[in-house]
C-alpha cells in the first residue's frame, strides 16, 4: 500500500470545500437517517458555527444560524431506515422526506450544497457555486464518526459548463417524481434553478483528461462505465472496496465487470464483520478465488484501527470504491459513492444508487491499495446492508403546519389503511384510519393539539401499530417552522428589545451564552455549566421609552436590509414568527410580563409595533401581500392593544381626547427637515 493513500476526516474535508462560504440551500440523500445526530453534529459543520456542548443551547444556536440560510435544507431518506439515536429526534427547520422505491431500496448518499461567497463584489453580487458530494456515509453516528468511509466532492461555479448538469438535473427530477405527493421541495428547486444557469458540456474529456461524471441510477453500472469511460478503463487494473456482497454462491456483478472491461488483474476487498468474520458466503468466497487474475485483499490494519488506546480493534470499512488504474502511462479513474458489489446495486431497476466517476491525479505510478489476503477465513457471516431494520418503516406520514395549526395524514400504499394505533415514547396518542391511499387527510383539532404538544415538548418520532406484525417508525414532518414556539428559550420584553438592538452576531452569541444556564437547567450536560445569575438592579435603558424606540428602529433597519437582499425567510422569522425574538412573541409577552408595571409601557410598545408594520407595508407592498395570512395574524395581535387603550382611557375624562391626539402624531413618521442656506 502506498504511503500517500488519500485519507482525511469527513468533517474536515467538508469544511475545506466550504472554505468559509455560506450555505444558501442544501439537498442531502441518505439511506439511513438519524435526524438528531444530523442536527446536533453535522449541521454545525455545514453552518460553520461554534456551538455549546449542551444539547439545548446548541439547538438555540443552530436555530439562529439556520435563519440566515436564504433557502432550505432537505434530507431525502429511505422510509424504512430511520434511526432513533442518542441525540434525540428532529427539532429544527429541515425538510425531512421519506422515500420508497418500486424495486430495491433508496440507497444514495449525496450532498448538493448551494453556497455563496460571504463578501459581495463591486456590483453587490455574491458568487455562487454548487458543491456535489458523493459519499458512502449515511447521516448517522457510525457513518460520520466510526466507519471507514469514502467520499469525493466536485464544484460547479455559476455560468460554468459541466458534464454533471444533465445527470444532476435527472436526479432532482426523479426525486420529485418518486417522493410522496404534496410535499415541499424548495431545496431541490433552488439547486435546479442554479443548474439552469450552467451549460452542459458535450465532450466527455478535456484534452486527455476524463471529466467528472455523475451516476444518477438511470442505467446499470456496467452500462454507465461503458458509456462514459469504456475505452479508457478497458484492460486496466481494477480494485474494488465494498462492505457488502450478494447472498449467492457466486459474485455476478464482479463477473460482469470482468466480462465488460477485461482487467489485467483484480483485487477485491474481503469485508469483515465487526467481530472479524468474513462477511460473505463461503461458496462465494471460493467462487471469487477461482476467477482468473482475481485475488482477495485487505486494507492495512494501521489504516482502519481505532487508535493507539483501542489496541487492535478495527473500524468497520463501509466505503464503496471502484478503482481502475494504468501504470504506463499513469492513469487512475475512480467510481465513488453508494454502490456495493451486489446485483441490486449494479442492475437497472434495482436499488437507487448514485456516485461520481472521476479521474484523479497520479503523483507517482499507481499501485494497489489492498494487500493480498490468501488465507481462507475460518468463519463466515454474510451480511446485507439492506436487510430490514429493527424498527421497520410505515406507509403512514404525518405532517404538522405550525403557521396554520393544522395536522395531516397521508397513506402511501395501494390499498386503504387499517385502523392504526399511534404511540410516542411508549405512550398511546390515539388511533387513525382507515385512510384512503394517495392523498393528504386533514385531521381533527384534537389530533392537531396532540401533535403540537408532542412536537414542542417531547419528540418527532411516532411508532405505528396495526399494519404489520412489528411497529413502524415515522418522523413527523413540520412546516411553517418560523411559527414553532421556542420552548427552550424565552425572554422578557426588555431582553427581546435589548436583543434587537445588538449590532453584531458576536454580541448576540454572547447574550445567548448568558442565558445558557436557564436553557440547560433541566437538560443534558447541565452539570457541566456554571450557574450565573444576572442581576439587573434599577430601571434599564430598555425598560423605558427611549429603549423602545431604539430597539424598534434596529428591528426595522434589519428587516429592511433582509428584504432588500432578498432574504425573506429571515424576515419572516423576525416579523411573523413565534421564536424567542420574533415581533409576535414580543407582543404576546407585553401583555403578560409583570416587569412592565403599567399600561403606558405596554401601549407605547404596541404603538411602536403598529408604526413598524405600517412603514414596512407601505415600502414593501408585494412582500406584505405575499404574507397576507401572517399579516392578518399580526394585526390580530396588535388589536389586543385595544384593551390596554380602554384601560388607559378610563383613568380620567381627558384621557380619550389625549390618546386620539397622541396616536395621530405618534404613528406619523417624522421626516428630516431640509435646511436652506
């Protein structure tokens, strides 16, 4: 094995390719999906934010960072391979879409990240690129932290011509086609819109260099390799790393590759179980040994060993790699991605697989990475990555709309559902059905209340009983997340106003840290946090009128900047959301906050809010109309001020006339005067 064998930590590779750029939108494809791990451990790398070790604080920090994404993040996963890991369930604004295939399983592992430069050019434009990642790693703890995995990233700049365009467009088109109907695919559409700005390169090579090609699953693996690189890889050396093989007496995919491309010599990685047994059938092992010029091989133990403190314990090799190389002239072409050396992975209409075929630079004459393993194993234990999970899937989908207080159910099967029993955390939550297949059913208000309470305070995982012998696991989908209340983090009116007035992200991060003990008090890692009681003696600037005016001015300035930059999503959170710093949250707390000792404070805050809405409605009429329903809810919140006004008017006979005069002049925005010379 050569000394310069390419290897790196997956998170480090991702950070290197992001290179400080901001994510605009992201599409993730995975077979197994642990939503809690993805949010708690993968998102901090993607969003490039330092986060607390406390789960509760980290969620608040990530929620704040996600608002800054102009688009949305979406994960497409196999509906039968949800993982309920130690990190808990989903909590953040990420679309989570279960996929089912007519044949095989949904097995791709990809990242499509639309990124932009943090700094604009002289014309105010921020250059965008699309990072295209093909991986073997699932969005799980084992995929990111434990296994030996493979990955490769390519980058497409805006207005660039690329061989990847059509195949990526086909992948995204197929995702929308095969996903259950009626779901939100905003992230996919963002990436498709970017691809429409690029051009498709006609030639497969540039000079003597094979351009990167994306395998989208629309043809068999041999057909793809032949079409894209047949003459370049025929007669080369072939090295295959795959953790799973067919449960069969022979390896047909390997035999097909040999028949198509006549390699000089082939080395095949002998997969091992975590306890060291050969992960294939003994007759398949023997059949491969009998093939001409084919040998079994292994990676050096030093490469897959956990570390010096773990002795000889080996990490599970989960990488999938097909490596074609020639020594003279030097050439190396690799297929990296999700494709195991199995029949369902290689055939058309089998599993849904993806990968990147790339030619890589050869700093020296390429050699085999695998060392020979000729001794026949003593123990065999065949394994199948696609075998049913302990907690199976279910055709049922549940969806909750936070902005509409609406719950829906969808039965993704050909026949109507039976009566289903739903449980969460071993507590029965109710029964559903029968459900007509193929359409969304609006659930009653009782179910809406049940899901709302469960999602806010407990979990997004639901177990479904009554369809098969064992329960199926589903992940409740959530829409309108800007309206999901921040249960972990609540501020007083004065704290919200102070937060609005903070000028930099660093100031806001420091403020969140001062609130950290309150968030973590009842959560995990609470014992590691220092309890700091913040004492505020006397009246602060933000407790009286000058502070109110200043904070609302800061909020208006921020929202105007967001709308001018086209960041409507972030503006929605600030104006119409129900987060800890949203305008709607401030109005609700204004009526309930005991720190506001009189109705004069409350009335002035409501007038500031009314003036803010009037100014934005006038200057951004299209935006305001596009959020008509949210604007109506905000007006309802503002109308609660009428009760405060009534109480003030009752204090003296002169007060009604004074309030009429005061309202007129308060709501009329002062304009700068021009001073003549």
